C-alpha cells in the first residue's frame, strides 16, 4: 500500500531529519577512491571557519554545490564533495580572547601561549561542529566521513613541507618591510584585509627651514606626529619652483635632523606647495620612495600604538597625544603655517575595525612572481576556466601586479613558523622537525619563531592536502584535479588565486596515476571556477549586523523548509547578479512543495483504488522498468493519448533545458524551467486531464492501467529532475512510489532524466496549445460575464477543418476543464456576437443570459486589438530588418511569418467584433 495520501501537508520538520539520517547511513556521500578524475566529480567546499555559523552566503554556496554534486552523482559519476574546516587564525583567537574577558579570568598573556592554545582547542571541540550540523540540515551531501581541519596532524605536516620547500628554493624570506599593522589584533594583516574609509582629518602646513638660508619650505601633513621620523623632503623633478633646491637640505623642526631635498616622480606638484615630507617608517608610499633613494628608515611608533624611544620627549605617548603635543610645540615655535579640514581615504582593519598603522616590521614573505607565472598561464589558456568571464580579467589584472605576500602573523592560534633563531650566531634554521641545534654553529641556544602563518597559507593548499599529499595517494589519483570550485568573489585573491599558484607549483612534481610526468594542465587544483554573487536583503541592501537586516538561513529553513529555501536561492542565482532574498518567494516555493505533495496524494489515492480492484499496482510499474531500475528516459505505454504525447514531449524538452542550464551554471533558468513544468504543465494541466482515465467507475480497466502507468512513470521521472533542487520532498515521494521496495537506496543514486528526441512531438504540443487556449478563453469569458464558478454554461465554437476535429475529439476534456455545459459547433462567425472571443484559429462564445456590458466589452476588445496591432508591428519591423533576417535561424523567421499571418486574421476579427457592438 502506498502511503502518504493521508498526510495532508508536506511537513519538512518531520521529514528532513529522517531523510538526512538515511542519506548518511547509505554512505552515498563517501565514495571509494576509484576511477580517474575525468570519470569522477570532486569539489572542495570553501572551508568554513570553525567559529562560524551558517549565514546566507554559505547557504547559497552550499545549495549551488549540492545541486551540482547531486546532478553529477545522478549522471553516474563518482562524486566526492570535500569537507574542510578552517582554523581561521585571527577570528578564532579573538573569539576565545573575548570569552576569557567575559569570564573575568586570566588574559591570553597571563595564560601563556601553551595554555591559551589548549583553550582554543577546547573551544573548537565545543563549537566547531555547529556549522557542519547546519550543512547537514541544508541537505548538503558533503563527505562527512572524511572531514579535514587545517590544524589536523596530516595537514600540519603538509604545511610544514610547503614552507620548508619554498624557503629552500629562496621563495620564502625574511625582510624589514612596510606592513599594515593592526593595533587592534596586534598583528600585520594583508592588503586584502584592509578597507578604505573616507575620514575627515586636519591638514597641517608646517614650515621646514632651508639650511643656510632664511627661506622655508612648507609641507602639508595630516599626521604631524610622524614628522619625528622624517628623513627627507621630496619635490617633483618637473617642478620648476623647486628645481634649484634639489640637493640642498632642510632642518627638521623640533628634532634638528638634516633632511636632504630629493626629486621623485611620485610627488604631486599640485598638492600643497609641491614639497612632500618623506617618512619611510610610517607611510607606504614614502617607504617606496625611501627604498628608491636609500633613505634611512626610522620608526617612532611601536607595535602597541604608542610612541617609542626614537620619539624622544614624546616617547610613551599614544599617537593622538603625541599629535596634540607636536602641534602645540610647532605652534609655539612659529612653525605652524595653517590648519584646514581635510577629507581623505584612510585604511582600517577589516578584522578589528581599528585604523591601520603602517609600520616597518621584520616579517616573513613569500615571493610571488615565480609562483604567479604558471597560475597566469593556466587561466589565460582556460585550463582553469572562470565563470562569469569578467572575473577572469580581474584575476589576470591582479596576478599581473602581484606583490610579495606577507605570510607571518603575530598570533598564537595557527601553524607556528618552523624556523629557529640562534642566540649564539643569529642564524635561522628552518626544518620540518624541531632541530636539536643551530644548523650553522651547532649551538643548542635556539628558540622557535613566535609568529604563525597567515591562515590563507594553509587553506591555499587545500585541494591537494585534503587528498593526503605529499603522499601520492589513491585519493589524489582518483580526485585531483577537482572539477570545480564554487565561491564568492570576495576571496578570489585570498584563496582562489593562491590555490592555483600553490597547486600548479607543488602538484607538478607528483606523477600521474599511470606514472607519466604531470603537466601544468593536470597540476591545476580545479578545472573550473564559478563565482557566485552576494545574498542581499529584499531591498537589495547588504546584510549586516549593524543594520539588523541579517537573515539566518536556519530560521528561514525552520519556517519554510529546506527545499523551499534552497529553491529560492537556486531560482534567483543568475550568474553575475546579486540575490535580493525575499521570504515571500520562499513562501511561494513552500506552496510549490505542497502542490507537488497534493499531486502525489491524488496519484496514490487512485493507485490504491486500482490495486484494491486488482487492476494495476505499483508492482506493475516496477516490472515495467528495464532491469528493475528507472532509465534516463521515460518508459510509457504503447498507446498514448494526446495529453500523454504532449506531456512526454514537454518533459523531454524540459529535461534537455535543465541539463543545458546546469552545465552553464544558469541555476535560475534550470529552477524556473522545472517549476513551470511541474506546477503549470504537470499539476495544473496533465493531472486534470488524466483524472477521468485513472479513476475507477465508467472507465475501462485497460484505460486505468495505461493511464496509471503513464502518470506514475512521468511523476517518478519529474521527481528525479527536481531532486537536485528539492532533495527532501522528492526523496520522500520517490520512496513511496516504490512502496518501500526502491531499486536503489535513494533517489540521489538514480539516473538523471535526459532529453529523448524520440518523444519530442511537435504536433501534440501544437494541438494541446490550441485546446489550452480554448479552455483559458472560455474561463476568461466566464469571468468577464461573472458566471458563478459552479454554474455550467453552453459554449459555442466556430472553427474549421483540423481545429474543429481536434476540439470535437477532446470535447469532454474541454467541457470539464472549462465548466461548459455542452460545446456545440456553429457554422457562422461568432466574432460580432456578445460574449465571444476570437483567435486566429477559433472563435468561441459563452452563451449567458446576463446582459452584456457594452462599454466594458468595447474596452476589452479595444485592448485586445491594440495588443495584437502592437505585436504585428513589432514582427513586421523585425521582418523588415535585413540584419536580423541574415542572423536569425530560419525556423524562427518562419515562425514569425506564420504569427504575422495569424495576427492579420485576428485583427480583422476583433474589428468585426467592435463593429458588432454598434
Ligand atoms: Zn648558531
């Protein structure tokens, strides 16, 4: 007995946990490492932070990937969706520090490094699993049996190997360099973690006396406290006002240091007086100028954001205190020429929100030019293909100007840099295992570097590290390169570019499974990158905690179900367009799920009756399947009615469109196409048309048998088509179709439907379109005439030839679906009669006694006439356009010509109708 017709609604909260458990128990998410990467489909999730909770961006990212993973699994590929989680250095450390402060116990510094790191691990044990449970709730078929964490032992070993290899090749080095110092997190952060904001400061003009002269050179600055570290004044070499000063010296007020006046192209002669104070220790551009001219680099601000010993009497002050004191001193000394408000762009830390302090600091760097070269080539050659195309340009532009990557972070949580400093000879020993002594002088006075690696250093290794690299494992052979990466544009450089660089570099040395040498084409970490958009709120505003417009996907799922939530995301995921998430749509897709549910209940109710009568049962359906399993195309019956031929033809058209759309990442098109088919054509039309044939009663047993077989076969195939988008409801109904005896454990393992040209039937589609048009016309006329819904009315039809035969053959369906008492054919045009509607193919009239409102009727006809005339004018314009004619496919042009002829007939008829009104 097929169940579920007694359950009046689809209840996600009851169904989803049960189905998730069944999927996990079935092991469908965990493939053995067999086959080749060409036969397999592997994809690595952008590793969520262990601190994380699922947000809308994850939900979109996860829904897209799971749709593709399920689709490929149903196409028969071995699919592995790799689950990694990221230790997220700064974010996690801050979370735990906040916790310590809230508890009021020891601070991080008081605890000490070892105890603190233990606290972070404990925190991860407690909270790290949350986001994984949320991905399960999303229905994501990630390989949960094979989870990788960037601080797992195996992962750590891979990170150490990469560091040591790059160091040995001279690509990793240590240098004094200008970094973005974040006083909030007390760490250097990358350019990509900096956001620029407009800020209003005061621009001070300060007079610097010219040595050996009464003249002064006026410079402008928003940071007068940094003048204590000035080492030059620069002018533009083209600036004639200052040409004779180059080579002379200024005297730095308050300090007395001699500052050489130098010429550099970087100076903008139109800013201020055209003379620029140069502070290589505290300004990014000045640092570059300083390096070009070999200037001294002086630091007056420390990593704690206070003035240091080089600041003389200002030492110990905070930066704002020092600024006030310096300004006062300049004013007293008569050196302050002016002050004015000044709005400019200032870097802030994306992490802590504090203003960035550019500082020179001793850091670890990775040289990028050599790593970037192959990573540029593979993208240029589309061996890593990026969609949408615009991001390929962005990637290449950035890679072309890539700068050294500062890979050290002043944190405790992360991969501690495997370098040991020698107290005896100052040499550095870099090694994968903790060394016993200095590699240079053999002293045992060595201490490990305290910095850890940038989090992106380890996540950049993800695509090969997750498969057990540096061992040449069975997983690497089966699943590397991965097929695809799906991610947001915000981590294109942080993560995507670095994975391409590191993959190309390190995998090139790993032989192919057949032992041959690997080329760049197979060293890439993934063959395709799909960059998706942002999820915004319903008003297209960016979701943010401060605005209070953040939608929690778990709450949305709780309210509408996972299927409806995922379908909303898919249906709005047009490439390159942000998603304005509107829960009204989710509500609509919940109604879609219920529509499908009700159609299933109708089907099962009739199947039960047929089974009780001994006419047909779900066993008969199962027996009809080749090898007991459903195929890629539908197995219908031999004898097909018009509606069967039509729906089979439509199904095959839709299957083809969905395939094509998914292959091109046009998720919205795929989703909308299935939606229109399942709701509109299948539920609203086909089920209504087939009702009398599946119901026992006057119907013959043979009719019930064939109709039931076709209905169940089509429904089953439609569920498979919808499955990647709505995994839960499709699984629930699909299991019921097999009455507890499914041929495979899950619908997720059954073949995905494909277009079957043999079932394409243009004639059936055309005929059905005419009947639908007729039925809708009658319904519209009834509504216009305000006929009570239950009242049946006589209907007259004027049509000739094939159309008349068609309507005649399907008379009972038309009568039933249009609420017609009886359809009769007339021999003369109806166009001029009240209550009539004309189309090019037929004229139809509802005979209803109620007096026609002549004015309303005139209005309606006038509107129809205008619409038809407009459409005709459009077509005629296109047909008159030679360029269009030369480019458009022949069948489109032919279709337009036919439509134009129809419109000419139609316009004539409507005019007749208008004249008839008098
Ligand atoms: Zn030494």
